[in-house]
C-alpha cells in the first residue's frame, strides 16, 4: 500500500513537473524572443542614420555594446542589398557561432537578410536568431541579425528541473520516513491481524484473540474481528455438539442396519443355497426324468411299429403323445433351471435369419393347418441378412411365440414378421413380431404373462407348464434384447422381440438384387 | 514484483534522482553564477623587487577554479589613463583657454569642453558642424580656425567659454594654419602660398598679400615679430614683419629629412622631422640657432606645446615628452591611442586621437615605454627574422637592416637600400622579398656578416616561404603564387604558377602548402614531386563572417593551421585531412589580425590596432585568451624568442616586450576571492594583470611594479 501511494505521488509529481517544464519552455522562449526583439529594435533605431550615411564603423561601435549581452554571440547589419556592412562577434564559443551562422545563412533563407520586410526567427536546440528589418522613413534600408544562445532557457529549465527533482526526492524521503513512523500504529497491527487471520485459517483455532493496541480505527477493527471470532467459536461449539448427537444417531442406525444386513445376508445366503439346491435338484431331476422318458418313448415307437389293434394303436399313440408332452415339459424345466442357474450361454453361429423364420413357420404350419388357421410370414427385404447369433435359442424363441399363438388362436390368422429397423456396418436391430387374431389378454394377464408357471385364466386351452414365455423372456434378456406385448381382449395379441444381431453379409441372392 | 526487486528499483530510482539533482543543480548554479558577471576589484598596488614572487589577493565576483591569471607588461601606461571622454572622429588640434578646451575635429567642427573637473570633462557645445578644422589660433578674445577648403573662421570667445561666430574668410586653397598680428592675419594656404589678410575689421577681411613659395605652405608660427612659414617638406622660411602687409623673407631653415610639424615655445623653435626633433634657440629670431637634436624618433609626426613640456606624437603611436627645462632625452609613453593633439594642465594631460575620444592622463603616473627594448628602424618595419641574437628587419627604407641584439645602443647595419617587404629563411639562406625590386638572397652563415649571394630582380613577391633548399614559394598578391626552383641559386626557375588566387601569405609544412588568400580564405596545395602544386582543399568562414575576414597570414603546426584572419581574428583549422579542412575555433580579436605564430601551445597574434594577443591553444577547440598587450601600428613581423616577443611596429621599428607570465599558483578560495602567486618577470617595469574566466576577462592595469 505504501509503495502504491508513493508510486502514485511520484507519477503525479512527474506529470505536474512535466507540465511545469513545458510551460516554462514556452514562457522563457517567449520572454527571450521579446527581449531579443527589444534589443533589435533599439539597435535598429540607432543604426538607421549611420546605415543611411554609410558610416559602418559607427554601426560596429554600436554593435560592440552587445558585449554586455552575454547571450548575444554575433550580430550583423546588412544594407538593403543584403550585403553585410557591420559585424560583432563574441570571443567565446566560436564553434557555436560558426555552426549557427552556417545554419542560419543558408541559401534558402537568403530573403531573410535581403528582401524580407518582416521579422524572421530561426532556432535550433541551442541557438535562437532574429532577422529584424531596419526601416528609415517607412522604407527598409537594411537588416539586423542577432544570434543568441539558449543559455538562459536551459539555465531556467535546469533550475525548474532541479526544484522538481528535489521535490521528488523529498517526497520519496518523507514518504519513506512517514511510512516508517506510521508503521508502528498502523501497519504493524494490520500485519499482526493479517498474520493472526492466516494462523486461524490454517489451525482452525477460533479461540485465539487479536491483541488490541489502541482505541483508534484499528482498535475497532480488532474488536470487530475478535467479536467475529467469538461468534464463530460459539457456532463451532454448537456444531460440535450437534455433530456428536448426529454421530450417535448415525451410530445407532448403523448398528441396526448392520444387524439387518447381517440377517438379510444370512437369509440371502440361505435363499441362494436353497435356490441353488432347487436348481440343482431340478436340473438333476429333469435330467434323470428325461433319460427313462426317452427310453419309454423309444420303446413306445418300437411298439407302434408292431402289429397292434386299433385300440392298442390309439393307446400307444396316446402314450406317445403324452410322453412327448412330458419330455417337452421336462426340457422346458431343464432349460429354465439352466438359465436361472446361469449355466446357459449363447453359442453364436452364422445363419440366414429369414431362412430360420421360414423353417420355423414351415415346421409349425401343420399345427396351424390342423386348426384351420392362416399362418403367414412377412419378411422385409432389409432384414435379409446372414447374421451371427445363437440360432438354436432364436429358433426356441420363435417356436414358443408361434406355438403359443397357434395354441391360443381358434380362428383367424397368425402373422409372423421380420424387419430390420436400423443397421450399421457391423450390426442391425431386428424386430421379430408374432401377431395373432386370438382372444387377446387382459391387462392383468399381460403384466404376469412372462412370470414362471403363469397361465391365463382359461387354462383349459393351455397344455403347458407356464414356462415357455418365461424362457422366451429369459433368452431375450440373455441376448440383450427386449420383448414387448400388445394385446386387446377379443382381438388378438402381438409379441414383438427386438434384438441387435451381428451382421455378416446379405444372402447371395439379395446381394445380386442389390 | 518481489520485495527485493522493488527495493533495488527504488534504490536505483533514488540514486538516479540524486544524480539528476546534482546535474541540474550544477547547471543551475553555473547559470546563476554566470548571471552574476565577472568583476574584479582593483588590488592594492605592489612594488616588488625583481626576482621576488608577488602574492596578490584578488577580490571580485565570478571566480572559479578555471580562472586563469597572467601578468603582462603595462606597455601603454594604462594605469596613468584615469578617464576618457567619448568623442567621435579624428582631432587635428586643440587649444586650452582657462578651463575650456577647444578641439578641432577633422570632420566634426569645433567642440568645446569644460575641464573644470579634469576627470569629468563636459561637452559644452559643438560649432561649425561638419567642417574640417586643421588649426586653431587664439589672439585676445578671438579664435582663428583654419578650416581647410572653407578658409578661416573667426569666433569670439565669450566669458562662459562659449563662442560667437564672427566671420568667415574664404581662401582659394586649403587653409592649414594662421596667425594674427597687429590687425593682419597670416594664412598658410597650402599650394596657395602664404596669404596676408587685413582683418582690422573682422567681418570685412581683405586679402592684401599673396606670397607664393613654389611649394605648399603648411604652417605659420609667430615669434618676436617674425613669421616662421613651413614651405614644402624640407624648409622653414623666416619672415620679418616690420611691415605687416608685406612680410620680408630674411632666412630659410632647410632640413634633410621631411619636416612634419613645428612649434614655438618660450623663444624656442621645435621642429619635428621624419627622424627626430630639432631644437632651435630664437635668441636671434631671424637666425635660429640649432641647440639640440633628438634622433631616436620613429617618426615625429606632430608636435605640441604644453605649459611646461613639448609633446611629440611619434608616428601617431606614442607620445614623447620633451622637457623644455632640462632638455633631457624625451621619454616615450604609449597610451593605446594615436595621439594627434595634446592639452596640458598642471596635473593632467588631455590627449585626443582617432576615434578613441579624449583620454585623461594623470601626469604623475606616466611611465616611460615599458617595452624591454625598442629598436628603431629608419623606415617602416614590416617583417623581422631573428637568429642567434641577430635580427634582420625588413623595412620600407633600408630594405634589410641587421641588428645585434646583444649590443647596446641603436647601431645597425644596412644590408640593402631597397624596399623590404618580407623575409624567409632556410638554414643559412635568408630570402628578402623587396616587392617590385625582386628578391635578394643572403648567406647568413657568418654571424653579423651576411653576404648577398643572389639577386633575382624578376621575381617579385609580397611574402615568401622556403621549402628546403630546393623550392621557394612566392606570394604575389593579385598575381597569385609562384613555385620557384632554387636548387641553382643563380638561375631560379618558375616551376608552377597559381595565377587565379589573390595570395596574401604562403606557408609550408612538409609537402603541404598553405595559402592565405583574400577571397578564397585558406587554400591547401600539395607540392608534388614533379614540382607542381596540386589543390587539395580550401576553407572559408561561413557567410557573413567571410565578408569581413581576410586571411593575411598562415602558420601551420602539428596538423593545425593558424590563420590571422584580418578583422575576424584568428582561425584554428584542423588540416589532418587536407581535402576537408575543418574550423575548430575562431577567436575574434580587435583590430586587424596580421600575423600569427605558435610557440609552446601559445598562439601570438598581432593585430594592427589590437596589439599582441596571446592565446592558449592547448585545446584548439576551446582556445583561451591569456593576455592582450595593447599596442598599435603593428605590421606583420612577429617572432617569439625565449621569453621575449619581437614585433614590428612600422615606423616605430621593432618593439620587444616580455611574454606574458601565467600565475604560478592560483588558489580558489571562493567565487569572490582568489589568491595568486605571480612569478617574477625577468624584466623590470610596471605590470598589469589579466584575469580570465571561462567567458570573460578583466584587465587590471599597473598592479605590480617590479624594480
């Protein structure tokens, strides 16, 4: 702060000093011009008669009086033709005189001492000269030239500069001394206060108090600061107490939570163990069930090839049919248990997606035909890609969806569609939709349709275990896809599977078309 | 910015401020001091035995550590000149009447001054403005003024000293002098002869007699009823006035030398001639008897009768006083004026000259010529050359005279009777330019017995410069410069001519030739091996200074050329690059600078009216004037030998003055107090002080008398 004040003062004084110097230059210059003009007028007046009479020695005697004028170094009187007739030269500073004469009496100034009827001035950084016409009875009879130095100007300026510099130095010195004197009552307490603030901000110790050294503004500032510290300290105490209270509550809550979590973890572990045991059991059981059932179905097929009576034939077919349903059911249970146990993983192969769709539809067409249903396929041209995906699981999804549609549609049609909603260089988003004109579902059914073992209210029409759509949902999730269901009771349902599949290439015949 | 940097910046700023303060303060104090002016109180007069240093406390104003003090001989009786009255013009005659002086001016008529208070004369009135008054004669209450072509004017003297113009008498020729006796006026009318007017009725003067003498009548004087008429240049006719209308010639005094003036005082006739003054007793006025002759005058131009003494203007440069009582050898007094008329009152002399006003001289303080020696020459001394205490003087009458400087008295040997203009020497050869008479060559190998070894009547020159023993350079005025091959002294051959230069002086330094020319300033040539002069450069002062200066003399030394530049003083020119000579400085010197010589970093310049100026040229860019010895009638001759300066002073011959002596120690005590220790000069006499500071100088006359 002290430096800023000193710097400002110095700059201000410098500006003022510069202004004073410039003003002095103009003032002294003007005064010197006036003096030189006065001198020239006097000399001109006294030179008139001798100049007219050609008494040039008298003019020189007159000019010799310039010896008393210390600043005049040379003087010349010219007649009306511009011929110099009288001379005065000062003994000293001949170089100055020679240079000034060379400067003033250039060819371009010739009119100054020959024909000019008005006063002319010439100057340089160290000389000032005047050409003053000499008149007699209204006519110009000659010219007087006076050469002056600028000693007076520079002398005055050096005096002014001396005063300004002295003022500068005094200002700096006094400021310095004053600053030293003011440091104890002002700066030191302020510095101590600043230091205390720094300590408090670092140590966070709000019990420290600033020492008051006086009853002036700084003392008031110290009081205010100490009051502020007191309030902060009080708030700190409140905050500490509240923190302790909060910490105690948090501790209690944490203990309770820890107990609950421990219980939950234990329950979870038990549930997981139970679930694992269940899955393990189901998996093992289904596997164990499939083996004898397959044996039964094999034997039953062998039995069908034998000559049986019609009744026996019907019984055997019934056995076969029931066995196959049971096998299917067991397989579903097996798949589901494997999915839930995390043991099912996708096996990617390259295949043509439209072909898969057609194959599944063709496989299930007989069942549709049996119910006199129209099973239609709509494959969009943009979806005819060879893709890299798990063909078996996609087939399983389609089989379940189309099978369910056939199962729950009594008349009308079933439409299976495939569309590629968007594609990039490497992948495409495919939408597989199965829409039927069956009885549709209530909203309640739609919310639970993908739950395990859930079956709609008219279970008489369903012959499954309620695992198909749950498996479909699990498989779609496994493929990072989405399954949507729209359904209107009495009008039909529409299942839409959206999956992103890796594109390999377009089937050859489609490439040719493209 | 970090604190140390700030501190350093502040410290530097402060130090800069201190320096600036010091610098500005110094300039300011210097300026303030310069405005105070430079002045000196007259120190107490000291009489010191020769050989003893003088310690003088100087009090005044404007002293500094650079102030220099020098001691120079008071050649001009400056101490005795106690006052002056400014009057313009040249004065021919004066007359004392009571406490009034009537001064006859050459062009300004008659002026009446009241000298009741001798040191404060007052001009009462001017009469006959514009007239030339040659002579004043008083008879009773009337003044008879010889007014040249306007004849004679008669004025009545009123009791208050003023005049009443009574009448004018016209003469057909120049009225130069007149005398009144018994109602008749005798007028010396130049070529018109001696005129006799009957002036019983002043306003109706009547010419009664014309006496033609066959030569111009310039002066008439009366004594004991006899009229003494100066006829021509060499004769005084004595007329008896027993019949005033018809003066009767009874005797003629004839003179060998030209007769300049005469005066009668107390039955004695003093006749001033070219070489001296003759005193005739007029016990028998018809037959003057030669009583004595003083021959050691330069040229006794005018003679005046005072109350007690006879005053002679010697060559219009000094005043010589003949005591009519003891008739001892007339003392010589320089007065820095060309004395043309003198008025004597008991304690003072009033001396008027040319354009210097009226000097008031305290007779008690008058000292005889302060010069170490004065060597008279028969003619006008123009140049000199000194070798081994033998001095050769070129003068207008003797050609060359040889003076033994060791010998007592004024003996000399005339080596030539033809006009002597300039001298140049090389080894044992002395070349004498004799203007139209050609050049004479002397062998000066035998001291005191020079022999003419060659005469070149066809080679005319104003000044000369010798280049080894091979060439001689001739400065021939408007005819330019000639380079003469003098390897065969009997057959000099002109090798080169520079005809388009108005050459006034020529000098040589090595193979460079420096020519002082009237219109072109300083010209520099190279003397080539094929004996041709090749112009390298020239230099002139800038306009309008060049309109006033005339390079009259050049003196090359150590890469500089010192030019005596006529009215503009002395120029110091750097000629290290001859193609581009540069003016280093110029010192204006009053009078017309004629000659310059440089010895031991001091330049000695002679100026026609300014005397001898000694300039310290150690720093050629800032030369300092050390001393000015005011003398007059200086010609070109100048040589410094040891601690003596020899200068040629035209008809006054050669004057020898001591070289100014610088103060041994100068102790600066304050701006107002200086203490100097002055070494004793080798020559007794009254010495003046010249005190110089950077810009001004002050002379205090007659401060120390070394006895």
